[in-house]
């Protein structure tokens, strides 16, 4: 069963990852021997194995970096060809597509998702909700949605770099081809409301607050990335309202939908939709040393808005110094 990454060997259950030596020069060969069919590679589990490697010495840190780079390149090699086919066939009738939309991951119209092996593919599109588009307002703006997809990749990398050992994430690559953008993410053992412990499974739901034993994990994330705690009553969470934290079916915590983990640039003027894609980089927030709220403009928190303006002044001074 590839979902749990176990194989039967002479009557004994064996974890294929236990055969990986942790030596960078052998990693790709050993991984391909463990999973000869690239499509069956349990990407998320392999990523967890890589992030758990020892890093006490400079040599160990370098080995981990090389192994992570090799894994990322292999994931790209596996995902990109399928992403290109999905884009090339995007205007074909569903019955003519060689890779069919997977109805287990949502509807076909607009937000169609596709699965190939252990990778999920989804278009970066501006979707209509309650009579208006998320990014474009009165008209569809896929270009801005494409920018948001890149932010999700950036935010996930920042979380991985923070080495928050109790949080887990999918592998991810963004493919831009023929003017369209597709997110490719490794499958996770999560399922909507069934595994959700913080956030919203649907946009109109009330925010679910994390249980007491999970709250310190999110507090550590906030402290590491300078993400503040929302002061809105009933929504006291670290991160934006659409960030989802799940307790997976394997008992591990998974953070997903992190595109708006970092707040927007704000200089006191109306953003007109730009608050969803014109976002601050984590390096600037860290340099400013100010805990900011991603939803400051959504919540109308005046104190949080002032904090964003202060961070933007740091950004402007850095740009002026170049």
C-alpha cells in the first residue's frame, strides 16, 4: 500500500525508506530502487524522511541540503510532463482528456483537479464566490491568481526553512506553460472537515480554533516567522483565516493553503484586491522584527495596519539603499 509506504517482504512488513542510507551521492539510486515506478513514490513521506535527517554538524547540514535538492529535482521531473499535458488539454471536452479530472478532489467546472500517481494538479484560476471573483472583483483575473500560487510555494519553503519539526507539508512545484499555471502538490493523508483542526474547510464556515495540545505548535510557528495572533473575537489564530491545519490519518500535523501566510504590502491606501497577491517577503518581516497579521486589512484591525505600514517602511528603506 503506497499510501502508508509499506511493502510485504517474505511475510514481514518493511518500510522502503529504511533502506535509504542518508548519503547524498547514493540517494537517487536508492530511492529509485525502493520505488521503481516513479508515479508510486510517496513524496510527502520521503520529504518527512529528509527533514528528519540529523543536522548537528556542517557536514550533515550539507548532506541534507544535497538530498533535498535531489528530491526536489526528481519531483519536478515527475510532475512537469503531466502538468504540461493537463494544460495542453485544458480546452478539450472532459471525455477527450487523457488525464481525467478527479472528482474526489472537487468539481470539474473551474476548479477541476487532476491526480497522477501521488501528485495532485490544480489550475491557478480566479474563482467566483457569492457573485464576485476573489481577485478580480467584477471580472475574472487569472493573472493575479497565478501570482497567489507562487506565494503558496514561497510560504511553504519558508515553513520548511524554519525547521518546525511538528509541522509537515506537501512537496510542491509551480508549472507555467502556454500562459497558464498549474500547482503540483504531493498527496497528503487529510480529508476536509474530517481531519481539520484549525481553519475553514469551506469559505463560509466559522473558523475552527486549534485544540489546546496543538495551539503551542502554531504559537511556535508565529514566533518563528513573526506572524501575530489575530485579535478578532472567536478567530484567535496564527495565520490567515484560509490557512488550514490538519491532523492527518497518520497522526501527524499538516499545514496547507499557505498562500496568504505572509501579509500584504500596505502603505495606507486602498489595495483593491492586491491584498491577496502583493505580499511581503518573510525576509523583510524578519528584518523589521514586528509580528504582523496576514488578515489585518480583512479584519480592519487598525493597530495591525500600523504594524504593516512600519514593515513597509523597512522595505522601502532597503529598496532605496540599493
